[in-house]
C-alpha cells in the first residue's frame, strides 16, 4: 500500500467509513468495519479485558499483521469502538427550553451503549478523539449546552466532566457485575447485608453512618446515576 497506517487513519477520520455488510466467508477482505465488528463481538462475549489485536485477529480467522494494515494500534482500535457506539446515538435539535433534559438524555444513551459491552467505557478514558462520530456527539452536546446559555468555558469543561462520569459509572458497574459472577461476592453488596453491617458498627465511632444507613443503601437501578447527572447539569446551569 502507498500510505502508512497513520496516513490511512487520518484519511479515515476525514470521512466516516461505511459499515461492512455481513460476510458469510472468512475469505472476505479485512476492512476497518469488519475489524470493529469483530472487536465488539470479543468485548460483548468475553469483556474488554479480553480485547487484544490477537483476539480480534483470531475472531476474523487471520493473523495480527493483517489488522495493522488497517488499524495503527490498540489505541486506534479503542477509538474505532467508541466511534461505532457513538454512531448509534440520536442527537436532538438543541432546545433552550429543554436543554437539561436533552443533555441528560444524550448521557443516558451513552451509558446504555457502554453497558452493552462489559468494560468498554475504559476505552474512552484518556482519549483525545479524532473520530468523526465521537466528534459529532461532542459537537451535539456543546450545541445543547450553549443553547441553554451555559458559558462556553463551562460548557466545554462540563462535557468533559459528564463524559468522564458516564465512563467511570459504566466501568464500575461492569466490574461489579464481573466480580459478582466470577467471585460469588454478590452477598457483599446485597442491600440487606450492607444495612446490617452499617447498623452494626460501633455507635460511638460511626453515629452518622448508623443514623443514615437507610439513605446510604437506598436506590434502585440507575437512581444514583440519574441523581449525579442532574446534580452536574444543574451545576452548569448556575455557572
């Protein structure tokens, strides 16, 4: 090929790659889209910790060298994965009267995408993205916050904070589920068990914890996620 992998990556980010159609044969050409499909399958079935260039190559029935003709390195693959998830997000037309609900809605969509693939939100951490789908989501979130009259500096840093929280929340959730399934420690985080342990603490040393043990163990599903997200968005509104 005439261009090295970094040049091909730059060209790819200038124009989103087309999705590959399902290929019945392993002899089908290796493409960026097929590599991304295979990587997501690895994460969906084995978790993000199992994702390597070798594991993706194995899923495609080829060797790692074939992947490096299309993907620069593991960090490049990570960006492709997050870009693919971002391509599934629906961004609303910014509405000044509903910007809080809109930004929370986008964050909730990101959360749901991450949770489909155990641990994949780790790929989004410390990323300096150039993928157009990731940038599309960032642009959409910025437009929503600006429509809500959030100052530009607060809006840009606010997006960073929101994305960091969503990624961390999803990563912690994935780790908790993995530990519960692998190590049989579900009882440790059982609400009744937690409540019992907290109320059994020495009263002289932990009066506040004992008094508010019910509040400390409260919440169903994504209640805490919704609370924190609302807290962050309301904070942006007051800046």
